[in-house]
């Protein structure tokens, strides 16, 4: 714990510009579509959104000290199933408490307009002028006609310095892939990974809460010291 306190003290003593990537604002784009309520074939499993909430609750108290973080969700909405995109809050300091409360209140419904949601997150970050990070947490592909690969290329061409990371949680090709112009045949990889591939981000496929925690930390955490795991990593606490 002494090493953690020292590392945090040193980091806080540095001006934001000196902290580099640790000072970059981030937006979480969180899948709240109906499929997140599904349970796997093993009846002992929890549903996907329960696992994703738990992983966020473990990671956020650690990474909120590194950067300002905001939240956009998609899925549930009062109108069309593809219009349920909600800016919960823009990047703020000490975002953990509000993040956890918003995700706990989220009731999965609707389809998956992830392309429009990522574009909204980029706009919130003012991506043409400022560096930013977007982390998309999804269990499937675009189902509202958006083009992840085209969006990734457009963001790269016009952004100051925007990186989009994608975490696929128990993700597979969607039944509604017919409404994704860039979708392939059933069984193909998650098309949303194009957002990562074209913006210099990472795509990580995950199948458990532990893997979700590891993926979130790798994209949002800050390595204060060298080693196999950064100080403050949730698995060390």
C-alpha cells in the first residue's frame, strides 16, 4: 500500500500534460440492448449486464483517479428501438459513484445502434480538437444499419487523436446482422472490432467477469510503475 500511495502522490504532483495518456478524457459506450439480459446455456450463469456492471464496479474506483470519464448507453428508449442512445454524463472527475449508479439503473431493451452511440461519444469528446479515448462494451454487432468500419475510417481522418477500444462480451454474430451493411455470414467475427482496428485501438473478446475487468483496466488504467500489472490493478486489491 505504501508503494501505491507514493505512486499516486507522484502522479498527482505532475501537471496534466506530463501525465500523458493518463490525462486523456475517456467515454464509456455501454451496451444496454435487450441481448444484455440474456443468460447462457449454463443455468448457473448470471446475465451479461450483471457481469458487465460488476466488472465496471471493480474497475471504476481505481481508474477514476487517472482520468476524467463519461458514459453513454444505448438500447432502452421510449421511441424506436434504434433511437435509445443516452448521454448519461460527459467526462468528469471521480466518475465511479455516478457510473455505477447509472449502470445499476439501466434496464436492457432495444437494439444495438453502436455506431451512432460511438459517434455521439466522439462528439462529446470534441474529437476534432482534443485527444480522447472511447471504450465500447458490447455483446454483439451493430443492428441499426450503422457502418462500424466506415465510422472508424472517418474518425481517424478527422480526429485530433482519438482511439476507440472495443470489448466484446460473449459476443457473436447477431441474428439481426442483415441490418448491418458491413456484416458477414453467421459465425464471422464481431464487425465492431473495425472501430478499434481503424483507430489504433484494441479489440478484446471476453467471456467472464474477470476477463472484463482485465480488459477495462488495460484500456482505462494508468501504469504508474513497471511490472506485470500496474499498481492499483483491481486483481491486486
